[in-house]
């Protein structure tokens, strides 16, 4: 039992060392990916949809592409930091873009999980969906560099 505990502590330490500020959002994203996949499969009969290996493979491919979006965010962070350093401007991004992308994905997955659970006939508290949608909207707003034309007119 002690070896298992040591293994998990070492694995989490290694992961935290590699991911830094992204550790918690990435772990939450992977957990949400798994829960969304499972609830999607469970909700399929209620939606009168057939579950087969092709559908399952596409779902897994979409989850992997979500992870790649986080990688793109981390690359943008690295480019911003490098470009700033090249021109003599200190831009410590601390994986900010990667983190925003990851949080946006978590919010998206949470909304999907709530929809899946609702489709199975489980009542969802109205405020819960509103809170997650609000978090997603705020995350999108924090990632905006150029404001939307809609927000300019308000």
C-alpha cells in the first residue's frame, strides 16, 4: 500500500513539475472529458441514438483535439514570452493562454455533462447550468484581445 501511495505522489509531483500552473486545470479537464464521455454513452438511448465504435472513436478523437487546443494555447504563451523578450519587454505569461483555453474547455464539458444528465431524465437545478454558462462566458471575455462588435455597441 505504501508503494502505491508513493507512486501516486511521485507521479503527481512529476506532472505538477511539468505542467506548472496548468496542473489543476488539466486534471479537471481530463476528469470532465471522461465523465462527459461516459454520460454521453449513457444518454444515447434516451436520445434514441445508436452507440457504436465509430461514434465512440469520434468522441475520443474530439477529446484528444481538446487537449491539443491546450497545447496550442501553451505554444502561444511561449511565443508571446519569446517575442516580448526579443524586443526587450517582459511578458511573463505563466501559461495564461493555455490556462484560459483549459478552463474554457472544462466549462464546455461541464455544460455537456449537465445536458447528458438532463437527457437521461435527471432534473438539473437551473442555477447550476446558469453558473457554468456564466463561467464560460467570463472565460471567453478574459481571453478576448479584440472586443466583439456586439460589446462595442453596448
